[in-house]
C-alpha cells in the first residue's frame, strides 16, 4: 500500500460515497493513524479497543485498507462508465 493510493481512494470516496466522513470505517482508520503516530494516550479507550482487535498498527492498517479497496472498487468502476 502506498500513501498516495490511500489518499486517492479517500478522494474518490469523498466524491461518490455519501456521508463517508461519518462512516465507522473511516473513523477507525483515523484512530489507526493516530495509533501509528503515537498520538493516542495509553489509557485511551480508542487504543484499548484497537489493541483488542489487532495485534499491531500494521495489521490494523492492512485490514482497513482492504475494506477501503472493496468500497472504492465499485465506485471506480462507476466512474469509468
């Protein structure tokens, strides 16, 4: 996964996916970025939740990236037509 690809996928979703900013997947992605950058306090409920789901930030990012690719795939096909 490249950071540029991630940004392009988010841009595509912002154009074609209604209310994508309020989607739980993107809120989760935001918390994962904070986890990667050590911006979450150790007693944060978000960090505790993420650690209960994933063994590492890399695993979490990979899982969310796969979900984003699934969502953007249908919109990318729509955009080409």
